[in-house]
C-alpha cells in the first residue's frame, strides 16, 4: 500500500468523524429501505420521539460503524479505527442517558 495514502488517512479525527456520521447515513439507508413509502422523514422522526424508541433506532444505526471499522482495519488505519471506537463510546453514553432519563 502506498505510504502517503496510509499516512494521510490514518488519523484519529478521521475515524472519529466517520464514527459520528456513519450512523446518520445508516439511519437514512434504513429509512429509505423500510419506511420511505409509508412515512415522510419528519413523520418518522416525530413517531420515534413520541414513542421513546430513539435508543433502539440509534443502536440499529450503529451497525453501519461496523462496516467502516472493518474498512479501517483492512486499510491498516489503526489510528482511524481507534477514533471510530471513541465515537462508539460517545454514542454508548448518549444511548445510556436516553435509556436512563426517558
């Protein structure tokens, strides 16, 4: 693998930002795959908030971080993988707070 490519991409902040944005992309993919023909995005978000199912939807969206994590491991971007794990811990804290304080 090209050393310049590895050095430019293997940054903790790249992994952290990918770990924060991948679940949002995962939620949108889930929305278009399952709910777009029945609900608008705004209606679905209101339903999720009203029924207190934010944490299950957020947890399901985190599955998309797994694909990004394995991509980073395959590219041998260990620092980026560490950043993604850090983002997962942030999401775990948010989900824990949602479950405790709902």
